[in-house]
């Protein structure tokens, strides 16, 4: 069977969040809107998944246990420079080096989805 055309493939989003309720909520929203989702609770898990999977975008909380979203973004960019990294957090980071976007956790779901699709399409 031939591989699906790129236009038919679902984007694979790596969601990095240490809050289980947030993980479940975002997974449900993203999958309900045509995305495939991998989830990690730590930066270490996220890096391993990023190494092993054809990730289209990384959506990470900024305040992770033992790390920050900005630190994770730098490590992901070292592995896969073309994969966009978006911080999804309640407070914006002071330094956004290596980060391709930031969206506040309080933004409407519609705006989050549009933002992510735009980045996936650009990258």
C-alpha cells in the first residue's frame, strides 16, 4: 500500500506537560481536531520521543519539573532544527531564544489550534 500523501497525513504533535489534567485536555482537543499526539511529562521523555518520532511540532509547558520550556526548546533545536517549538504556559518566559512561538494557556482553543496549524504549515 502506498504511503499517504503529505496533505493527508495528520500532524504529529509532541505535547510536553507535567500536569495530567492538562495533558488529557490537550490530547482530547488536538486529536479531535485532526492531530496525532505524543505526550511526555518531562524534558527527558520529550527528547527521547523527539529522537524517535517524526514530530511536526512540539507544544511544551514552560515550567516543567527540573527544566524549563526554553531549555527544552534549545535541546530540541539541536536535534531537529526545523521542528517548531511552542511554549504553552500561564506566564511568558523572559527569554524566548530557540522558541518559535508562545501562547498563553488562557487563550481560546480556536486561537491555539489556528496558531499551531499556521506554524506546522510554515515549517
